[in-house]
C-alpha cells in the first residue's frame, strides 16, 4: 500500500510515503498533524500531501534529535497505515 523513501542532509531529512490515494495520504496527514514535536525549539517537522503522497521534512539542531523525532513519527505512521489497511475506507463499507 505505501512505498517510502528519504534523502539525508546535515540534520535534515525529507521523507516521502506514496499511499497511491489522495484520501489515504490525507487521513495519515490529518492524524499525524495533531502530534506536535515535544521540543519545537530543537526539531521542526513540516508535512504536506500531494498526488497521493505524504511529504515530510524534518530539521533538527542535532542528529540525535532528528533520529528520535523521525523514529517516533515513523512508528505512528506505520500504526495509522495498518489501521487504514485493516479497516479500509468508511465509504467502502
């Protein structure tokens, strides 16, 4: 269902996850957008949806903050993706 790839730069990371559905990508976006960074002075996350893809950009003052933020984000993204896969669209029921 989802295909993901990322590119690294010094304490920054651009991540794209292709859901092949604008609706699914938007569900993940809306679900994860309420989860704010715990240390916004040290880590910044920007998200957008385009063409069925979730686009995420991370920036951090240190690599360890970037790793922790990215790891927590991916854990939650996997959970939301599994829920979509398990229960599907409400409109399909």
